[in-house]
C-alpha cells in the first residue's frame, strides 16, 4: 500500500485556508517528483484513491530534520517555500510532501508525528 | 495566467488536517483531469508555481451548484467524496477542484466566494 505524507509547521500563524493551500502545493509537487522517479508507484497510489496524511511539526528546524531523514531514506520529497505574497514573509519554509511511497517506509520516519 | 480553485464545504465539522487532506485530494485530482484534457495548461501552471486559492461554501447544495456551473463552463473539475474511514460518513461530498484553468474564467464563476 502506498501513502503520501505532508508535514507542516504549526508555528506559522496562518489561516486554515492558507494552510490547505500550502499542503496542496506540497501534495502536487511530491506527487510529480514520485512520478518522475517511480511512475508506477505514483500511478498505483492515484488509482488506489490517494491515501494521504497531514502531520505537524513545531518549527522550521523540526521540518528540515524530518525532510532530510526522508530524503536520506530515498523517499521522493519536495520542500515548499511560500512566495510570501499574502500572510507570510517571502521564502518562508512551510511544509514538505513525501511520496507517495511504501506506507511502512513513510511510517518508519514520520510515524511518531501527530496529525494536524 | 492559470489558477486552480478548490471549493470546500464549511459545514463538515472536520479538523484542519482533515480539511487540508481533502483539499489536496481535490487539487491532485483536478490537476490530473486538466492534464488529460489540456496538458499544456497543466504544465504551464505547474511551472508558473501552482497558483491556487481555497474557497468556502456553506453546504452540499452550494457545492454542487458551483461545481455544475464550472463544468458547464468547460473547466476541468473533480468532485471529492470522502471514503468515510474517520471523521465523516461514507460518501460525503466534501469539496471540488477546478482547473488549473484561465484565471479570469475561474473568477467569473467563483470570484464571489470567500477564502477559507
């Protein structure tokens, strides 16, 4: 079973709509990344109904820590920087998307994080 | 300029994480739909940085009304039904994604809705 995880900072102070926009951005970007490296996984995930979870971390340093762990494990990941047109300073790191990828591999790294 | 809009019901009573997951689902699905019908628009939008807005409606009937208006206007759209494993009843209509598509065409129909 394949799953996508999106990890977002809780310390951004943004609206739930802005949050949903950032998470979507990470979702589409990580999906495209997996599609390039492992198209059969991306396709299977999409067909299975796009299983995904949205998780939270406390700040930028935690975000980068988990992002780097996922990258080192070979999971296709994309880190999102907000352009800063509205609620955030330009280039704020907001979230990252990981996979779709093997659910167990994702959980091994991100399984201890809480749901947003 | 191309834009994607995601429209979600405000009466679902779900967590902001669940909300972000539903919005992402609509975002990926509508993106794939546009890719099939208008691959050059999907590609341009992705390269331009995925401009998107998340908008709200009050209930299911408003959701369907705007969804049908977008469809009639020829905008690639995908309506999302939640599988209902966690916070919602099975098959609850939660949101829809429209485009990426020409920004003016999107705004003509959805421009009066409020941001989530």
